[in-house]
């Protein structure tokens, strides 16, 4: 896979994830939102942050990938196999996600890190020592 193709897939998966998050927030507005005088709903910004991190962490914890990564066939890989056991896996994932808000506010940081690093890692990936790679597909045997 070429680097350009990889970068497009990676950025597309992030956009898909944000779109799914926005849809989830819209669906949760009547439950968690406050109704305004004009009949629309609004969220408390603290609640949005909790929903944002919960949305991503739940997917990473239970499925090892987000919906965008699943659709675009990307997955998380830990640099050390020992990080897959016990609580280290979850600490690494939380550490990786801590920098998502910075990258969301300033997408240039996200793009610059992915383009300029050897393993195409964003800031949170570098600190947590996680890489995002295409799903390896083994050749199928034909019977």
C-alpha cells in the first residue's frame, strides 16, 4: 500500500468516526440535552467531552478498533507483545486517546505527525507506542 493511499484511509477513518459520533450525539440529545426556549437541544460541554472519550474508548477496549478503522480495514498494533496482557493494554489506549481533543481542535497537528513520522503515527500513537496499520489478510486457500 502506498503512503498516500494509507494517509487517505487513515484520515477517512477519522472522519467516519467523527460522523458516527455526531450522529450518536444527535440521537442522545433528547435524553441528555437541555431543551432551549426555541425547542432545540444543547449539550453541556463537559458532557460532550465525557461522551467523546467514552465513544472512542469503548470501541478501542472491546473491539480493538473504531467503526472507521473497521470499515477502512485498519487496526491498532502494539509495539511490544507484552503490552497486550493485563492493564497495560488499557493504559496505552487511554494514553493514546488523551491527545485526540488537541488533534480535533487543530487538525494540522494530526496531519503533520502522521506525514512526518516513520510509522505514520499521530501524537498519541507515538507517546503510547501504538501503530495503526492495514489489516493483514492471509491468502485464502482454494479447494
